[in-house]
C-alpha cells in the first residue's frame, strides 16, 4: 500500500517514490530539497550565483560543528550508523558560507569518511565546463548544483556532494537501527516516514542514488508494516476493551434482571456504588473506544442503574408492608403463648405449644430486630410453662423410680411361679401379683417396656399350662382317642392276618408290603395309647 493510501500513517503532502524529470531551471530548488526547513530558508536567501572565492573554502568543510583533525583518524570501511548527521551543502549554501544542511533525524557528524567510499560516490557525478554539477540518477542525469569557480578542481567540487551522499547512507543506517528497535509509537514511525520522504526527494548529492532509493523503499515498507501491526494491535486492544466493557455492562444488567427476592441487596448496592468508579477506571487505564460505542454502553449502564434504584425502592416498600403484617401475626401468637404459661394441664398444653410453634414457623419473616424481640417474648412464655412442667416431671420421676423397685420385687415373685406343679395355685399367685402390680403405679418410661415384657412372659406360661390342662380333660378329645385306638386295633388284626397269608404263599413282595403296613399301624397305635395315658 502506498503512502497516499494510508492517511493515518503518512503525512498529507505526497512524496513521489522516484524523482520527476528535472529541468535546468529547477536545479536550485532540487538542491535545497533534502535539507531541513531552516536550511531551505537559508538556501533561498543565498545568491543564485555563488562567488568563486566561497566554493574552495566550503568545499573543504566536513561538518558544521566539528572540524577535521589535523591528523586523520583510521578510516572505517563503511559509514557508521548513528543518530542524525548533517547533509551535504548545496552550491548556493557554499557560496554563502553556510554549513551543510542537517538531515532528519540528525546523526552524529562524521569527521572523516573512507576516501574509497568518497571516491566511489564521485564516480556517479560530473562537473561541466560551465561549473554545472550533475549526478547519474538511474537512467537520467540530474542537475544538482553549480560551481562558480572557473577551472575548479572537479574532485574538490564533487567532494561536498559525495559527503552528502554518505550522510544519506548514514541516515538510512540510523533509520534501519531505529526500525530494529523492539517498540515504536505510530507517531515515531510517521515522523520516520516523513524524514525518509524529505531526505530522499531528489537529493542534491553524488553517489549511487538508485541503490539508495531501493534501500529507502525497503525501510519505508518496513515502517509501514510496523504501522499496520500497531494499527492491528490497537484494533485488537480496542476490540478487547469493547468486549470487557460490554461484559461489565452485561454483568450490571444481569444483576438488575435478577428476581428481587433473590438479590443480596447489600452486596448489590455495593456493586452499584462501585459501578461508576470502575467505569471511569476502565476509561482512564484502558484503550479509548469510539464515541458511539462508548455512549451506547454508558446509556445502558445509566438505564440499568435507574432500573436498579426503582426496583430497590419498590422492594423495600413491599418489604416494610410484609414486616408489619408479620409483626401483627406474631403478636397474636405471643398473646396465646403467654395466656397458657401458667397452665398445669401438662399434656394438652404441650400439644397447644407445639401447634403455636408450627404456626410461628409458618408466619412470614419480619424486621430482624423486631423478630428477635418478639421471639424472646414468645420463648419466655414457653420456657415458663416447660420449666414448671419439668419440675413436676422430676418429682414424678422420683416416685416412678420407687414404683419400679416395687415392680421388680413383684417380678421376682411372679417368675418363681411353676404352673406345671399346681396349676390352680399358680393361677392364684399370678392374680395376686397382677393386683399388686396395678397398685404399684407408673414406672419411668425407659423401664416400662422391659418390666412389662417379663410379666407377660409369666402370664403366657400360666395360660399355656391352663390350655394344656383343658385339652387333656376335654371329653371329646378322650372319645376321639379311644375311637382311633379301636380302629387301629382292628386294622392291626387285619394286617397280621394278611401277613400270615403272604408268608404261607411265599411271595416276598407281598410279605414285605404286609409287614410295612402292619408296622405303621402299630406305631400309630403307640402314639394314640400315649395320648390316652396323658388324658388319664
């Protein structure tokens, strides 16, 4: 992309990549072009035809601030890059005895250049018989100055122009060093492009100018690439800032959209108080957004804050109404609790207090301080009742422990009853224990099941013995036993006769079957006869 296509990174005044075809009349302007603005003004004020005496004096000047040493130092093989150096003077400036114009940026003055480099640069220039100085600029010959000294030494005339060329080389070295730095601002890169444009527009120097232009174009493209990279970074930073601020706005909007019953108002209020300072901090510390985006986000924040304030006001107004209703409900519950606190009807009153507690839990919440004060009154009434009840229970518990000792003795007596020895005596003894058991009274709840189980075991033993005796003396049972015994006797006689016949016949199978049937009937008869003996 050319400089004219990037208005943000390139100055508005266009800079041609290659010089236009110069004319002889344009030579003085071209000679002044690569200098700084002040040097250009001096060149414009200088006489068009410099005197012959001025040229030899200026031709030997190396730099405006540093004189050439009497004994030259070792000469480098190539020009040294560094901060800005003075540019080569124009013939008009030489005639006016002005120092060489300074290129931008200024590089440290070089007191001596390599003579070989100076000589090579001179090969690209020429001095005509009338003193016109020209340079071979690609395929064209361009006039860059005029010597007024007759029969002047051509090398001496070309000397300042060759040094000006080497100054440009040093300027490009400095530019390259600057571009090699890791960080730049866009303003720095724009100034660098402007300096390249000024110094490389038809420079009035003698040397390999096409090569110089190629290198300058390469540096210009590198600078543009860095500008594009900075623009991309800035765009990315702006996009990230837009995302972060949009996310911040959305977090506020999400907070405002929360159900008022679910909001932690203290925390939410602190968030809203920090909203504006946080937004200002993002503006001051972050990348600036474009005005429409910034204004749109701020409008959303402002609207969210207004909605939050309105919602909070409405919520707390409704909350006050609910608190007042809750206080009335709990006052009624307190009145009922206080009316029962002196009751000695323990059972029903305990159930009534349990019902009041359930209704208290179901009642709406009120103001915390009011709730706490009402709860203390409600609980005080309960505590008064239950303290009296517990005192009564302690007295009852002592009495029940005495009852337990009595029943333990009765159990010892009951468990000694033997119904198998004398059923009637056992039944009489058990009735006596049962009567005294009831008179003993209640025992502690923890022992009730244990001692009741022991008494029931004795009662079951006596009852089982009674049932057995009844079965034994029941006439119907005796009649059934005698009938079964008679039937078995008849059956046995029949099977004995069958066995004798089988033995007489000698059939082993029949003998075995008759014997098995006979044995079974004899076993049944033995059982029946034992039952008959048990019945007496």
